[in-house]
């Protein structure tokens, strides 16, 4: 039996039941399925099953990725449970939500009963959120609907929740809370994703920059900031893959009760990650590309909503994180500002090349992405020169700049 039999696994977990299992259109790293109970009493009526292998496939190539990533995801999701470390924060109406963690099993596929093979695998069972769509799709639905007069305020509310929640997770207080729990610290200190992230974010960049006059300089700046940064950035708890595809909302939300987004896919999480120059730059870079595409049309409802989403996110993050930027060489937040520009530029170029080559604004996306790489300069001394500071104030849409507080 080579084709996975997930129903057989579920029926071993929930005795006396039968299940119907189907793939869901989400996730490229794992096989993600929705399982609905067809008979029996044990267990939930439906759930989400994530099957992880010790590798993932990208453009026909198998890339190694430790199965322990599901242990990381299970640990992260448990933090927001009713009795978890962040239970109090999770109850706040201003905090995002996570699906409920149900169960985690790891071992040979034959022991898990999904196949007869001895290949290693990991299975994660999670709460089924029902009919949900990702953040970008939800905003597009609002933009297309003539019956959503509250769409702008709803989008603003969602952006603010995301910004404040992310800043809370990146905070020093959260880092200390994690450090107080050795068993959690051990799991979240594993270096499982460094090679995967490098492959996904840096492997194709030389090709994408091939025709750019200063390509070698830009690439060197990025490599230095990632591998050998000039300054020590504070490690913090991060999602590690924070983009609109991992932010879910009900397809038909109750505008009074369902605006708290669900955050999924926590397998890239770590306590030793980058906050504003990692999670935040990834999130904004992709939305910035979508905004560039949407705003090409005059009176674009989608463009207006995406801009509102970005601005409210930045406002929420800025208010909660309170990153005062003095624009001085020894100032940590000034160093973070420069690093965020670098990573944002990289991620804009990657997203444009990976997802937007047929878009009529593709060249503009690349041009703006390169602007970020140029304005970051080679070092802090050049970055802080008055001519460069003047140009920084001209940032398209002003998103990265608005994350920081300038005196």
C-alpha cells in the first residue's frame, strides 16, 4: 500500500469510527487534508490532518526538512490553548486566534498505519475551522461586493489586530515568558528551518538580480545581514512564515464577531528569530506587491482596502512595539530599520518573480524592491548620510518607515 490511507490512521486513533478524507487547497510543505467523520461517536465531527515527510518538493527537487517541525508547530499552538502560556492574551478581543491543537504522532508510516512502508512521517491533527479563506482572498471578496459598506472598517480592524498581536509576540516580555519554561525553550530553540529559509529566500535571488547593474552589491548586503550582521539583532519569538496565505478568515464573516483572524502553519516558528526585520518585512513585502498591482486602476476598491490593511497593520505594530528610531549609528532600532529595508526589498523581488511575472505592474514591483536594497546602503555610516535620509522619506506607500517612531 503506497497511497496513504489516512482514514485507517484516524480509525486507529478514534475507535469505532469511519472517516472520509480529502485534500484541501492549502500548503505546499505538507499534505493537508480535511477529515469528516462518517460514522461513530469518538472524536470531533471533522478535523484537519497535516502529514509531514522529512523533505518537501520544490520544482521537482526534494529538499530536506526535519520532521521535528511538527513538534514545533504543536508546541506553538498549545501556547494559546485555554491552559497555555498565552491563554490570557488569547482571550483578548484584540488578539489573533489559532486553531486548537488536537494530537501529534510521529514514527514509521507503517506504525502510523498510513502505508505499509518504513519511511518516517509525522501527523498533526488540528481543529477544522470550516469554510475559511486566506486574508488576501477575503479582502478581494469584500472589494468585489457591493453589499459590504463596512468593509473598510473591517479591514482596518483586522490589520490592527495582526499588527498588535505580532508586536506582542515579538516583545521582550514574550521572550522572557518562553525562557521561563525550559521544556518550551528546548523545542523552540531547534535550528530546523535555517537551510530551508535560505533555499526558499536566497537560492534564486542571483538569477532574479542577473540584469541589475548593482546585483553583486545588493546580494552581498543581504548575505552579510543574514549570515554575518554588522549588529546583533535581538532574538524573539516569531512565526517564521508570516504572509497572507497563513492568515485565515471565515468566507462569510459576522462583522461583529468574526474579525479576529486565525493564524496557521507554525512549523517555521522559533524563539531565535527576527521580528520587524523578518515576520513583518515578509508580510508587508507581499501585500505591497498586491497593492502595486491593485492601485493601477483609478478608484480601485481593492487598492483602497489593501492600503487600509497595510496602514492599520503598521499602526498597530508601531503602537505596540514602540520602536523609537534615533537614526544614529549605535541605535538598535536604526539598525533594525536598515535590516528591515533589506529584507523587504528581497522579499518583494522574490514574490514578484515567483507570483507576478504576468502582472502589468511587474516592472514597478521590481523597481520598488530594488529601491529598498539601494537605500539600505553598505553600512550604517552610509545609511545615515543626509542625502540617503532624504530619499528614505520618499518610500513608496511609506510602509516600512511607518513601523518606527521618528523624533
